């Protein structure tokens, strides 16, 4: 039988890691973005006459990005954060998936239960080493407990098994969905930051026209460059966050479906054999 205090401790540990991950990642990404912006994009070698205040060299995209203005390092930090979360979630969900495809694992559990080999099913869960295996193992331990517990009706025992599976699932789900809120946030915030950079760039462009008797081509091109570069970075970051978020949620849905299917098989097996 599961220990509730262990479950609570594990959930609290997961939440603490989530907050720690975000609190470290965001400032580190911002520092990296500023360093790249100042020393790589803003390197004098990227500009005509080695002057970062002037035009970038023809075809030099680093210099062009530098001309995007102060929103560029912020958007670069956003991109770094999104990429870091994608890597973290990809690794974590691959570990959570365990060994072998989930549908194959579920079929093996059904086979063990059909043969009334609950201990064999538990060993299979230990071999699987994933979130689905963790949840189903808790249900199978409850299965064994209910099989030898007197004084309860069959329906009560089935409900106890289902409740155990639900509790184990509620423990695993936060670990599976951890940090996805960061992707969901940047999916919309990155676009807004890109639009802010666009607005600032257009303000600079039209100010150049308003303050000069004739349009200042250098100031005008700088403002338009700032607008377009920030737009591209914002849209690119947002698109990456949306695609990865949908991919990860689909993968999590597949794991939870496997848990539900195996849990239903456990309840059916208990009802048929008791």
C-alpha cells in the first residue's frame, strides 16, 4: 500500500524543483542573451569601418540582428528558455515513458492478469520503469491487498483499487506536465515582445522622418530593421513554443491513456476473479 506522506513529499519535491528550474533558467538565459548581443552580434568586425553605430557589412546577419535594438537580447533569452525547457521535457518524458512502447506494456499487463499472475505483472512494472509502470504497480499492490482483505464487499474493493490508481496518477501527472506552463507562457508572450520591438522600431523610423527636413536614410533603415528583426525573433520563438507544447501534451495524453486502459483492466480482472 502506498504511503500518503511519501506521495506528499514527492509532490512537494517536484514543485520545488519546478520553481528552482525556472528561477535559475530565466536570469541565466537573460545574461547569456545580453552577452551574445553585446560581444557577438555587436562585434565591430560585423560593421562597416568597424563601427557598431554604422551599417552592418553586406550580408552580415549578426550585424543586422544587432541593429534590432534592446529587445533583441530579451527575445534571445526567450528563445534560450524555450529551447532549454524543450530539452528538459524531451529527456524527462522519454524517461517517464519507460522501456518499450506503452501499448505493448499494457497488453503484457492484461496477459498477466488473464493468467491470474499479479506478481508477474508487478515484476513487469518494475522492468518498465516508467510513469505508467509506477501507477499500475500501485494498483496491483492494492489488488493483492484487496484479494485477502475480509469484511468488504466486492464493489468496495474495486473502488479502493480504482482510488489507489487515481491517487498514483495524480502524483505522476504533475511530474509529466512540469515546466509546460513555461512553454505555454512564451507561446504568447514572445509574440507580444516581438510586437513591442516592432512598435519601438517603427517609432524610431518615423521619428527619423519627422525630425529631418528630408528622410534620413540611415535612421529610417535602422528603425525598420529593428522592427523586422524583433518581429522575426518573436514569431520564431512563439512558433517553437507552440509546436513543442502540443507535441509534449500529446505524448502525455498517450501515457495517461495507457494508465486508464491498464487501470480498467485491473478493475475488470478483479471483478471477474473475485
